[in-house]
């Protein structure tokens, strides 16, 4: 399985990593879970878009440095090429929702 990330994700991740040093390891744990269940399981995962090309999923990202507040991660799963692309990561306390424009732009770029 391949994992990739948009530049927007990488910038946000690095910014959050300064605040939450456990984030790289937390992301690795998520990757391990996604290898088993690409669309996630349980109520901590929500499918935002499904098409032949990709499934866009928003999930809660467990972070050891956070207790009550949590992080969200948006990723695309490409079943035909078994690849994950991380689109966005954000703190729920700083931003209420995922960036719909970013998701639309990504979907247009893969068609």
C-alpha cells in the first residue's frame, strides 16, 4: 500500500506537529489501521464521497497529546491502485469542517 499527501496536508501536519510531538507516531498507527480497513470502521470514520476513482473519508485522528479536543484527517483511498492520499488534517477546536473546495479540486484533478 502506498501513502502520499497533498502539499496542504504536509504544511498543516508540520504546523500541528510542533504543538503535538506524538503526531508522526499517531499517523503511523492510523496507517497501520488503514492497511486492514481502508475505509475505516466504527463511528470515527465518515465517507464523504464515493466514486469509481476514489473514496474520500474523514476520520478522527487519535493524538496522545490531546484529551478532549481531537484532530480530523481527510484522505482519499484509490482502490484500483491501492493508494491513500492524505488531503487535510485539522484541529476540531480551530476549524469546524473539512475544506470542501480542496476536496472538489482534488476530485477534479483525478478525473
